[in-house]
């Protein structure tokens, strides 16, 4: 069991469902975005015209499972931390998406980054700037549920349902130990390392020590709401109340009253 534990790693967001990896997801969407770009007018009234869901979470609370269920309810797609990270670091891939965005909204990106620079303190590193451009381009390309990477700090607040999922440390450890079939003590050691890496990310990229609860519309504690489907339905109801987003039509597109 010890050898098994040492060789088992946890990728934040994993909960047992088979998913496309980040490279597969990106490749599957690139051609689609270019086709849609060719079919759309060169200019639109606003680059980010879709209400978004941004889910911030403590590692191990089950955010991706909730996001997948919510996506089925409201007809959105899910973009998780792995996809965002892959696209932000793959220069050629991100350039394709960003070039399409810049062509469709000439000059808007510069204005947006000027605004962000005046309001935010984190746009200092090349990675932070690339991350912002990638997230904005993804947001423009379709209705999206973002999971992780602090996307709620990037996108315009009025376009978001911003959610923070939390739980006790014991809940997270026990949940992950069960998923990975690891002893609780071994999983606890791993989770402390992952939590530290998450904290380092927010310090390095966003220049903050901890997330502020004031940034969120909803804070949900999984110790008290453990059913993922129930939480997804709560978020779907919140999207309806805030943005008039109904459940998905049969073609998978979000429906409004």
C-alpha cells in the first residue's frame, strides 16, 4: 500500500469521470472557433456577451463534478484549470485564439488591459498577462463555466456568477482518499502539498495571500451540502435569477425566457 500511495498523484479536478485532456480539448475547439469567427460580423457590440460562471474552490471539494452537472443543466461548456493552464502556456495555441479575438474586436483588448492594469496589481509577469488574454478569449468564444485559476478576478464582475466552494480539511482528505484508494494519513500529506501549491499560485500570479469572500455571490460549504447534483441545481437557479438563464434547449444552447 505504501508503494501504491507514493506512486499515486492527484490532479485537481479529478473525480473518476473520463474526460478529454487539455490538449485534446483545445484542438477540438480551435477549428470550431475559426469557423464561427468566419461566420460572424467583424465587429460586435461587446466581446464578453455571455454570462459566465466562475467556480473558485479549495482543492478536493468536488468542483469539477458540480460544474459538469451544471453544464448539462444550463447548456454551458466547462473549462477547468488544466485546460486554462495548457492554453496559457502553449504559445502557438494561445496566439491562434488571441489573434482570432483581436481580429474580431480590434482595439478592445488594449482598452481592457489598460483598465485591468489600473484596477489590478497582478498584471506584472508575462504569465499573468498571457493568462488574462487566454481567459478573456475563452470567455468571448462561448458560454462557459470556469473552474479554478482565479478567473473570477479577471473577467468583468457584472458578467459573472462567482462561486466559492469550501469544506473542512477532513472532508477533503476523506473524499480524495476514497477516490484514489489511499490511506487517509497519506492523502493528508499530499493535500497539504497541493494546498501549498495553490497558495503559491495566487501569491505569484495575483499577489494575494488569500481569497476574499467579498468576491463571491455564493459561498457553499460541502460539509453541509454534500450532494453534487443539489449544488448544481442551486447554481442553475442562481443563474436564472441573476441572468435569466434557463435550462438548456435540446440543441445544447443556453435558453432565456
